């Protein structure tokens, strides 16, 4: 939930940075990029790994509650359907704003062939909705594995017993770091195309499965508690290394090869330490009910689906105005939050009207 809320300041910051996939790019260098690095670095190399891990946790409860058929239907309804509708109805509008920024002077209808056929890659295709596509594919291809584990209850018991002994929990952590080091330098695309995006596929699919295993066994959950302080230390070290890499590559536009090597190691350590730290931090500080958290939790999916449209629109609106860059950034972020929460409220009211119409 909180990670989804952070998507707005994160994606808005990418406009002004050298690296990162975003519709409108106006990168700055030197100290002007520092405020955006402060926002981008802690999130950019971490939050997607957390989302796939948490999705694996949720899949454990969903699969064991519904069974194979209902689980696939639920995944199709919650992932494939929003992905398809978003790609057809939302992404072209967001991409059209990019086209206007780049000088396109024709109408929206004239732009559609460019988006769907001629220049899809340039306009980022399904954009941020790649997460829904990847998660749906992972959910489907893991069904035989989950079904086998459900039928052979002892298999998950054995896995939980293995990883909860000694320091064997470091094995999956080391595996994720190894995947980053071995695959990330060779597969780091500018767009998320699932066939060929092997670094992301390998890392995110592994974390999805690890999330499922974590949810299935209380012994692993207890074991994770023992790594709370250690995860904080390695998380800070990894984050410090990532800031070092980004300061030289984003602020000073350095392309030194050692920065890439340091980046993949720091990324692997930071994302694993971050997941363990937040699992413990959430258990201690966020495991309580409140009206605000309940509201944000219910609104988070709508925020995720729609957040890029206002970001792109307000960035295009303000990007060439004569005012300080960070002021423009804050305006984009503030107005984007306002817009997505208005969309959520309107959607809630629309659902109530539809329900009343069906009842009457």
C-alpha cells in the first residue's frame, strides 16, 4: 500500500534523471538532480521486488482458499482484465501526452495507429501495467507447482523445516543476489517485454515463489525476525553504495564500468535486506488497524492503475514553465495525488449507483 503511494513521487522524479523509463524526459545534472536522487534511489532498486514478494504471500492464501480453477479465475479478473483494459483505454492517452510533448500536432485518433502498430516501443507500450502482466504470467505458470505443494502437504513442511534451521535462510537471499550479479548486466532493457527480460523475470519470479513459501510456514516467519538488525545494517550499506553509484552516474553522468559492477551487487543486497527489514518493521509498527490505513489499502490498486496519467499530464503542462524545477516537481506530485484520489472517490460513487440500479 505505502509502496504504491510512493509511485507518484518516484515516477515524477524520473523525468529529471538520466536513467529510468518515463514518458517525458528532461534530465538535469549536478546538484539540480540531487533532490530527485534522494527520492528515486531508495525506491528504484527495491519496491518492485517487494511487490512481487508480497504478491507471492497473497497467492498462498488465495490459492489455498480457492483451489486451482477459482484461483486462475480470480487472477484473470484482478490482473489480466485490468491489464487489457488499461492497455486499450489508458495507455494510449498517457502516450499521446508524450507525443504532444515531442511535437505531435494531430488529434488523438490520428495518434492511435502510431501507438498500437508503428511506434509502440517508443511510447512504452503497456507502460507501468507491465507489473500486472508479469504477475499474471507468474501466477499461471506456478499453478502446477502450487497444486503439487497443496496435494503433498509434507513437501512445504520439508521446505520450511530446511530454511528455518541455522542460517539456511541466507540461501534464497544469496540466490537473489547471484541472479542480479549474473543476469542484470546483460538484461537491463528500456522497456519491460517479458520475453527477453530475463533478469527481471528470474528475480521477480523467484521472489514470488519465495513469498509463497514464506506465507506457508510460521517457522520461516519466526526465523526472519532474527535478521531484523542485520537487515537494517546491510540495507544501509546497500543503500549507501546505490547512492554512490547514482551520484556519479546520474549527477555527474559518469559511465565508468566499475559503477555497473557495484550497482548490481548493491542492488541485490539492498533489495533482500529491505524486504526482511520491512517484514519486521511492518509486524512491529504497521500491524494495526486504522481508518486511514484501511482507506489507503482499498484505494491502492486504483492509484496504481491511474497514477501515471496525471503525472504525465501535469509534467507536460509545467515542464517548460519558467520556474524552479523542484517547484514544478512538487506541483506535479501534489496535483497527481489529488487527481488519483478524486478518481477513487468517483469510482466508489459510481459503483454505488450501479449497485442501486441493479437492485431496483
